C-alpha cells in the first residue's frame, strides 16, 4: 500500500510543480534563503555567548570569535555590541524573507487549487451528455466543493513539509559542524522520537480515502434529504431521513476521530520525549563530550529549533496523507470525464433549413430511447409530441438538440448533416426549456439574461408574452428581486414562466419545450402557445405535452409508442 501512496504523492508533487512554474521555483529559492538566515542566526549565538562568557568554546567557536575580533577590535563591549547588531540585522532580514516566502507560497497554492477546480469544470462542460447523465452528481458536487478544500489543505501541508525539511537540513548541518559527535547523537534521538508517527502513514492514508468517499456519501444524503423532505414530512418519514443521515455522519466522524486522536497521541509522545531528551543531552554534553558552556547552550538552542521542523513534519505528513486521497478522487473523476469527452471538431457555419430526421435510432443502455424516427419540421412550424411516460419523447428532443448522437440514421439541417463540425452553430439557434425549470440564486434579471444578453425593454416584452409581466412588476424590486435557491421564492408556474421568457430572449430558430408549461393551467398554457405562434419571425417549435387541448393548437402531432414515431 505504501508504494501506491508513494505514487500518489509523486503525482501530486509533479502536478504542483508544473502548476507553480517560475513562481514555484522562486518559492523554493526563498525557502532556501529563509533557512540560510535561520542557520546564520543560530551560528551567531556562538560568538555572542562566547563573548558574554569570555570564551569561544570548541575550535569552530574560537575561530568565529577570532574572526569577529579581527574585524572590530578586541574590546569586549565593542565585540558584543557588534555581534548583537549583526544578529539583529540577520533576524530582521529573516523576517522579511519569511514574509516574502509566505506570500509566494500562497500564490502558488491558490493557483494550483483554482486550476484543479477549473480543469474539472472544463471537462464537465466538454463531456458528452450521454455519459454525464450516468455520473453521480453528488460525487461531482463533492469534488468541486469539499474535496477541492482538502486538496488545498494537502497543498498547505506539502509546503510546510518542504519548509520544515529545508530548516532541518540547515540546522542539522550546523549542529554537526559545531560538535560532530554530539550533533549526531541529537539527530539519532530526534529520529527515534519521530519514527513511531511516520509508521502510521499507511493507515492514515486509508482513513483519508474512507473520509473522502464518506464526504460524497454525506453530500448525496443531504441532496436526497432536501429533494425529498417535502414528501417525507407529508408522510411522517422525517425521523427515517434524519436517522439515515446521522448514521452516515457518525461513520464519517469515526474516521476523523481516529485520525485526530492518533495525531494528538503522537504530539504528546513527541513533547514528553523531547523534554526527556533535552535533560539527558545536557548531562551527556557536559559529562561525556565536555562541551563548553557556549557550545552546549547553542546546541540546546539548535535542538529546540530542530524539534520545531520535526514537529511540523510529524504533523504535516499525516495531514498530507489524510487529505491526499481527495486529490486522487479528483484525478479519477477527471479521467472518467476525459473518457466521456466529446470529440473536438472545427466549428463550421450552418445554412438555415428544416430539421430532418431520417431513420434515427438511439437506444439507452438501461432501456428506452428512439427505435426509429423520421420526420421533418420546417421553419415556423409547431409540432406537438405526445406519448406515454418512457416512450422516448425526451430522447427525441435531446437528439434534436444535438445532446445525443444517433446510433444509426441521420439528422440534417436542410441538406447538411448535423455532425460535430456544425453542432455549435446549430445549438446557438436553439432554446431548450424543461419541466424542471433551471433558476439559480440571483435576481430575476440575472436569470433572464443567462445565455442571452438583452436590453430591459426586451426583458419586459418577453415577460409580457409569457404572462409574467404583472408578476415581476409586483415583486418588491422588480427585475432585481432575488428568486431564491432554485427559484424557491416563486411558485412552480411562476418559475416556468420565467424560463419560457428566457427561452424567447435567445430568439431561437428552434424552440424545444419539454412539458415546460406543465405547472400552468390549461388556459394559461394555451395563451402562451398563442403568443408563441404570433411571434414574427416564428421559430420552429417541438412541444411535448399531455394535454389534448394544447396538442390541438399545434400544426401537427407526433405520437411516440415504445420508441416508435407515428405522424
């Protein structure tokens, strides 16, 4: 398993390095510079303590003290003031470098996280509709929200590890330079203290994977709860809904509890072991290595400073392994979307003409679809489509919109086959309104101009055609009134009127209505159909409805039976 974790970590680091580019290289340079200033500050403690105590310690300390004395003279007070001044300057420069480091690392991190989200959204937008409908929507939402946040955490931990390792290398090198034997002993003790925590990394990675999948399950449960809450409450099933959610939540908390308690236990052991080690090292340094006070004090300071990066590693590595599965989940989702990617094609212009189906067939894997369909809809013609549920009506509309590609037969616009090259030009002429109106959290105006910019007088004209003029005029802020999440501030019929107005604002050549007025009463639906027929120029309209009185207003009616079309 650790081999798999290692491959995952290498893939993550490689992606982070590519994303960072020149700024990433700059960040690494600043990290090294900050570590250099840290080491220089620690090294300056030797001459400072030596001046205070009147000795330089070992040969390295004597040499450093002699070098400072040769520069500023032998006066002890002058030496001390100079050494303290240099130390202060180094610490100020170190602080400035740390500030620059944190800024650059933040930019690298934010860019990397934004790229992950953007790449996922771009692949969603480029995928085939026939493949997208089989995706777990809760899983996709989880990737774009919670899992992206976990990737951000993983990136933060990765940078902390890089910083800690750099500091550790510099500080260990300094310890070995000042007192090789004693420094080696310090490193062995610190390694022994840190190893138990590192041994748990594989288990932590497993917990992170369970937690990642659990997040998607929780989000799916929340979506189900919100979508079915009205029915559940009406049937007295609220406790069953909340009980199922609570079971998922407790399982998820169990993973997090095991991870958090393990990390807290490791920190406790490290703190106790470090305190014991400092006490033992002081005795060993005096009794066995016969270190001078200047060197001993400096080595103790180095030990406490080295303990900081090791503690960071001890905390950051488990956190990285816990959150790394989120990045793997995003990569897997992107791989699945890449396989579902629509073939890129050079967009070509498309001459106007009737929409022609010639023996079109598209059958879904789970059943249903269009077995065989042939018909023509001319410009301005209104065709009603009826049939039992599951007879293939929506599949027929999706084929007309280019969302589905025929498995056999052809779809033409005039004399041109509707292929990948002409799809963009065709879809630019289409407006598609469904039974479930898509409204996002925003104002009425925002929802109307989504996909079709329009002047305010055009907005009011479209609203008037669908019978929503008085509705919007009566709202508290008119066009700027917020409609709520999914249009929750409006009734079902009001939401449908708004999406019909939005469809008109696209000025389509083909208007596809998939029971888009089902929430309205029959007279209101008839009035809207009459308004559509009065448009000049009038678009071709494919209209799915179950109302016989509405079908009578169409120029022709197609009946679908088990995927077969009869005219």
